[in-house]
C-alpha cells in the first residue's frame, strides 16, 4: 500500500505526495504551487523522485518550474497536452515505473475535463486530477459528455477498493447536488453527515474508496433507475443511454453553480 501525504494549496486544491511507508522518497502529483510542496518536503525530510501531471491547467502545473530548478527529476504528463517542463509524455496504457520509489503506475487517458487528461493507477490508488471528484466530476472545458461518460465508466470498472485521490476539496458541495438528484438515497445522506463532521474538524474528505463513489456519486450512476428518472424529469423527455443521462446531470449541476 501507498503512504500518501496531502499538501493543501490555494483555496481547495490538494497536491499528493505518494511513496512507500517508511521511505523518504516521494512523487509529487499535480503541483500547482511549489511553495507548500517545498515546505512539506523540508518539514518531513522528504526527497522527490518524480512529478506526475494529470492535465495542463495552471493550478496543477504552476509549480513545475520552481521544483525542477531545485530538483533534477522527471516530469510525466499527458502527451496530448502542452505543458511547460514536461520531460516524459505519457499516453493510454503506458506504465510509469519509478524505480527509486519502488512504484509503478498505469496511465489511463480520461478526456472530458480537458482533451488529454490522464489518471495514474497503481498500488490500490487512482490519482484522478479533475476527471472524477469525490461525489462529483470535473466540468467539461474541452471534451464532450460522451468522452467524459466513457472516462468515468473506465474508472467505475476499477476494483471497488481503489482509493480515489482527486485534486480538490469539493465533497460537501457535490453531495448537496447529489441529494438534489437522489433525495431519498440513504447512502448520500449518511455521507453528507460524515463529511460535515470531518470538515468541521478541518479534515480532508479525500481520498474516498470507489465503492462509496458508486453508491453516492450521481455522475457514476447514469445506469441507476433513480438517476435516470431524475434526469428525464429535468430534461422533460426520455433519454437514450447512459451518456445522455450523464450529459443532462452535468448540465443540471452547471445550471446551479
């Protein structure tokens, strides 16, 4: 199993530092800001071995330059996107082998939020950037609903115990919307209450196991009868398939944000 340290950044970003238990060597996932990363590395006596980037947005890439000026480490990221400082472009099915860490991740291309977004899967964890959020998913800035639905379906097919490390603390707001879609879903109600308690203690609600997402995340539940019925009521007409249901639910949330 991984030992993953959480580095808060900006208002609600999370930068992740995965490594093996007892090791001082870590990777850095989506360093939008170098300053909190450098502070955490110094505080915990850690040495970075690589940077993993999920997509090109500045709140995920802004710290690359400062970090690579200080550390001579490789930067992995999506081959389909322009990212300053990228040294190792990766594509779907590639394996990222970090020998210094004893870690290996499989690359999953998950377009939708951006055209080239990738996730990194391995050791019981998925670093999913802005494709999947706890109880939600990323906005469709560049991709199509069909692409995002396919990407989320790939994630939904991973082992249910997979821990999902997304890049933002959005769980409470996402659960409020989930209850708009499924007001009678007891799993969502219980999760909402637990998230409220954790946030009151200033604790992160990420990571979360995939199984919990499958029960409470409306964007992974496009085949569930309750979600289908809610989406069709909102749309005012029948919906042909899961991608169409997803598109309506995503548009529904956008209309409320």
